[in-house]
C-alpha cells in the first residue's frame, strides 16, 4: 500500500478523538485538521532552527510553521506550556518537551497519543524511545537526546578515571601539583542537582524510583554511598565549594577557563571547550563506584497539543523534523545529540565530533528519570535534600538524609 494512502487510512481510522492516559481502553490517536501551526520550544535550543523551518514552509505554503520561543529555563518553559494547555488554548500545536514531562502531559490529557508505525522508532536509540512512552502508548517522538559526560584536561591527566576513587586521587594530586581545582558538576539546588545525585545513585548500583514511577526503590545504603561521594569531595577540597552555586553554564566556564581538571556536563559544552582548550580537551564516560558510571538520560521530544486545530499538519511536521536528514542537521548545525543510531557510527561525523562514540555508550548505559505525573515534586525533594546536606557545615549523616529523602518521596507517590 502506498505510504500516503496508509497514512490517510490511519488518520481516518483514528479520528475519533484524543484519549488521555487515564481513559479505559484508550489508545486511539486523533490527528485531524490541516493548516498553519506553531512550534513552541525553549529559547536555548532555537538558534539553528529557522533554516529547518524555512525548508518546511517553502514546501508547505498553506501549512506554514511559526516558531514560538519560550523562556530559556526549563521550569519557566513548562510553566508557560502548562498555563496554555490548562486553558485549552489552541495557540500551541507542536510542543518541544523535556523528556521528563511526558507522563505529566499525557496523564492530564494535554497531548495526544501517536501511531507508532508512522515513525522509524526502530532506527532510534532504544533508551531514547522509552522516554516518549507512557502506559504503553507513544505520546511524543524523540527529537534530541542527551547524556552526561566527564570532561578532563589531557595535559594534566594521563589516563581518565573510571572510578570515583581514581577521580579523587587524580583530583587531589592535580590540585597539589598544579593548584587547579579537581571536579565539579551542577550542584546548585535545581533540576541539575537532581540529575547529578541520580547519576551518583545509579553509578553506585541503585535507583531512586522504579521505571514506572510507582515505587520508591532507593536503597538508603546506596543513597548514602552516592551522597558520601559528593560530601567527601567537598570536605577534602577536591570538589570546590564554589561548585555549590554551579549550573551547566558556570561549570562549563570554570572548566574551559582552566579552573578545573574535571567537569561533568552535557555534550553541548564540547564545542566551546574545544575552541578554548584544543588538544588539551578529553571526554569520557562518567566514573562510578566500581567502574564506568551511569548518566541520566536527557533530551527533548516533540508532542502534539490535544487542543491544536491542525493536528494532521502537526504530525506531518514532526515526521519531517525528526527525519534522518534533519537529525543530521540537529547535530551539525545545532550541536545537539541526535536520536538516529546510525549517525553515531558515521565516520565523517565522528571526525568532526570525536565524542560521538563515547556519547553513544553513555546514552545506551543511561537511565531515564522516573516516569511520573508528579515528577516536579519528586525532583524538588531530591534537590533540596541533597543541597541541604552539601551546604550545611555540620550536616545530618548521609544515611539519615537518604532515609528522610526516601520517606518524603514515598509520601508523594502515595498521594499521586
């Protein structure tokens, strides 16, 4: 059957309306209506987008897409989207969602389920596809991925650390010999600290919540080990106290300006660091307790508003925007990690972006944040608990913090 005909039949068969995740027997997709659309996404991702949008608009003069730039901060993006969707406004058609928002938006009926067969999901990195699925339904299409990496100075480090013990030893030696600080991540009390602590727990062999977000699986002993890794670094001075105020940008600048020997950051930091450090820049997987650690999976997915009047156009736009050709541009022009597996094995791209093989390993070993409609509350508890422990001169024991955190998380799960 021709692809266009099969798509038309799929649309006709599923035009019965939008089912929310909570509806019994749901699963139908509702993608009717063609016409102009808006694409709402965060401002920090938009610099390279306009040429891609122009190509679509030239080919679809009656279905042009308009870019709607939302605030740069993820929390503000979410707040603006939620306000629009709660009002059932049709202003937004395609939504650029952080991967952790899928469950919340689906559960509230703000986005529509999609037909899996319309997208080449089998050619995407498997962990990335999982971020778009909630209650066995596809609610969005992966657009970019992300995983944390360890950046290091090759002129100071002969062999990059694979374990926390090696990171500690090398950091202390470098600080003593070269008066350069050791290691930093994102330790301010915000989503970045949740990510960094989650990575530490995972890298110690634990997990904070079950994959479906219905059970707190944090072993206090694993939580204690993860927290002690950070506390030890601060006490001994190989994690600088200044890093308690670091988000992604601050840690990136500190590293590339020569203030740090090691830094945890996302792949977007590679370009500026390479321009500044040249051959002195190295990238590897995050270290863990007994070997390479596990990153938190990041990235963005594209979803369709349940209140869009032009859902068919929105769906076709997403198919275009996540195509192999455009995903290549996402990397080469936007410097964002693509979702197509084959791009990570392309020799030409690897020559231009040498970190791709390591990034692929990191993504495949990464774990998604919990799928929960109350993710924001969970994240606030984690970040505030860890921040209090790290910044208090005489903090509770790491064990007490882990036990208290688990109790607070369980209370949120019980009430959701």
